[in-house]
C-alpha cells in the first residue's frame, strides 16, 4: 500500500490528554512524516480554523477539515461549507425545549454545526431527533456533543480533500479515538485507533495501539513509518 496522506484527529489523538494541550512529540513526528512526502490533514470536530492554524504553526499540509466534516479550510479566508447550519440550529432549539440542561459549549464559532456540553443523555436526544424526523445526528467526540446534518461526517469532508489532492481513499490512513472517526476508518486504506478509544471504535479500525492520547499517536506513527514508509527504526523516541 502506497501511503500519500494521513487523516489525523486532534482531541484525544494529538493532545496530551483530554485538556486540549498539543502533544509536542507527536506533532514533531507529523512534521517529519510531512517532510517525507506524506501529507498530513487534520480532520476534527473542532473548528476548521483552529485546525488550519495548527497546520500552519506545526508545519503540515495547510488544509483542514473541521466540524466533523462540515467545513474545509484552505486559507485564512477560504472556507468551503458542505451543509447549511440552519438544520443544526433547529435541532438545538428542539432539544433545548424538551430536555433539561442542554447547553451550548463555549468554543470557537461554528459555521455548519452546533456544539453542546456533555450534560444530558445523548441517546435520548438522538431518539427524539429521529422520532420527530429532524435530519440531524448527534455525535459524541468525547470533547462535546455535535449536532450535524445527517449527510455530514468526517469521511464526507475528507473525501472532498482527497479529490482536491488527486489522492485515492485507499492511499490514505486514518488515526483517531472516537466514534466520529469511524466513518474515516471505513473509507481509508488503513486505520488506527488509539488505546483510549472505546472498544467498538477499536473494532472498526484495522489496527489499534496500546498507548493513549499523544503517546498513542507516537506509537501509531512509528507503526506507519515502519510498515508503510520504509523506515527501519522509530522516527523518534519519546518517553513521558
């Protein structure tokens, strides 16, 4: 398998833990992999602007897929919206009127989705959306609950990027830790779940590593380098 691009999640994958702090060892490794000719694309539930800025300062490919696939950012002023936000706004108002403690999460502004605090029963909310024929899904990134149009997931946005780059899905590898990454696992040629992923997420990936969060990403990147990029030794030894 010839690997041309990595689809990398951010929270719970590139971070040290669940506090949003970037794991510097794995970020350094991503820059090394980029220098070897393999593109690195952040595909995240975060704002595509946050992910784009990370790509600029981190030295990786300056394309970001944000909002779980709803937005693609290719420059500070160029954003491609794959769906209208009004669907998610309507779903939010509906849930807020029927379930206690439904709250907007204070984060970077969103362009296609609504992001909520993890303060209520997501399963109940999902059932209510379905029963009332609202075309919106609620997904748990472990960072927050995300309301997205039912046509949107991470694979949708990433496939648009692959078309832009002229790269086939089978030439890509996805790395992630949550249920929002499973759609990526399903389309990429290879996939890796981190140690902190739930059991069902690991079962959806072709490979899983033992370590958690950023240290797990280090393990995943070494696995990719040795098995797909022709590197004989670890890219970097990082002990924390």
